[in-house]
């Protein structure tokens, strides 16, 4: 695996790391600008959060795993596509992840019958927690890697089992879908955002393949 870091991947990692340092150590009050809240009449949602949420992370492990995947998978994808096409794909997958997660939140809210959820914003955001992180975009990159390099071997972390990229994408997507549907208490991972990023990426990849531009390079 070629682990050379191309410019867009490098700058995305630097930007994420800088935001993490600033919002956790230098100016924690800025964290609210890098969190995506569900839109409510008197809530904290702002349209720019649809972009900024992609660059905020909650914990060191959160950012470490996202940036590790971005480096290892995104580097090879960017070297095929070029910087502009890669960045476009990355941002659109992040938007797709946000949109899909907000749609699931909307459905969850419409089917909820507990009046306590509406009693205060604190209860509301406990029921529909804000989201942040690059995971949605990274899952889109995972889909791209699986389509561009379907037979390249990847290693799962837990357990450490090697498998071809195309099977890795399918398995990881199934795990996220199961985790999202299970809705286990205490699980604060936005699994449906991951699925949204994966689906958005797959849609774009299939369109590009149909147009014959899947492997075209845009600098």
C-alpha cells in the first residue's frame, strides 16, 4: 500500500487536527460551531453547521481513527482522482451523511409519543443528539476505495482479519446498519450518518461509472 500523503488529504488532516486542538484546549467555547444540531425553532442549528460539523471531533480516539482511515484510504483515492475531484466527493459525502442522519432524526421525532422530549432543549438534544466528525465523509471514501481497488486487502481492527476491500465495505456497512437499527442505550455513534455517507458515495460512484468518468482525474 502506497502511504504517501497527497495535498488534499494532508490539508484535511491538518484542518481537523487544528480544529480539535482549538476546540478542546485553546477555546472550548468554539465547539458549538463545529456541531450539527437538529433544526428547531429555538434551537442551536445554523446552516453552516452542515459543513463545519465535518471538522469537529469529540475525543482523541474519534479523530485518530477518522484521520487514520482518511490517510490510508483517501491517499490512494486522491492519487487516482486528483485533488479537486477528491475534495468534491469528500464534501458531498459529508453533506449526504448529515442529510440522511437528519432524515432519520425527523422520522424518529415524528414517531415519538413521549412529551418529555419536547419539555426542554436538553431533553430534545438527549433524544436527538448533535452530530460531529468526519466519519460520514470517511465512509464515502471507504466506498470509493472499495470500488477503485476492490481486490486490495484491508485489515479489520477488531478482530484483525484481512479481507478484500469490496467485502470490507459490505461488511462494515452491514455492521453500521445493524448498530443503527439496534439503537442501544449509551451508544452515541451516529451510525445512520455513516450509512448516509456510504450511500451518497456509492450513488456518486455509480453515476461516474455509468458516465465513464470513474477513473478520470481532475486536478
